[in-house]
């Protein structure tokens, strides 16, 4: 595995890959699950994702249930479209109902995913 995706970023990417289709997780939720320093670190990791890493980045939203604004101040329409294609619907205010769509992983699944980490990275195009 390349050094730029070692450590906490690797754990963030692996955790995000575990979010199933039709579910979302918040930046803070991911941070807590993998013991990162906070939600912003998850956001930094997503913005630094190497192009050859295939993760469902669109399933990560903010704590309000909204798609976070990008650096240009706009919401990401591609993210919105990808979520909609998976059946994740926002209300008229652009909020996703976290009580319905939030991913609730079992600790056992996360531990199992961690054990499969080498397989995950080996399967990524252009990695390993």
C-alpha cells in the first residue's frame, strides 16, 4: 500500500467503503468509528483521495443530514445524483433523514473489515 494512504487515511477510506448502498454516514460518525481526530480529518482525507482509489465518497454527509458545500460554496450535484440513484432522498430543504438512512454498522463487521484490509488495497486499480 502506498505511503500516502497509510495510517488514518487508510482507515477512513476502508470505513467509507463499508457503507452500503442506500445508506449514509456523517463525517463525525466515520471519525468516531475509526478513532480519527475529528470530522474535519475525514473531510481532508476525502479531498485528498487518490484518483486510483475507488470509494463511495458520496455516502458521507454532514451532521445536519446535508451534502456539505464545496470550496466554491455550492452543494455537490454529483453527490446528490449518486445518492438519489441509490434511493437516498433528501427533503425539500435538502436534508437527508438520518434516522432512516444512517448506516449503523456492527462492531464485528468493522473488525472483520479491518482484517480484510490487505484484500481491499490489493483490489484497488493501480495500487499494490
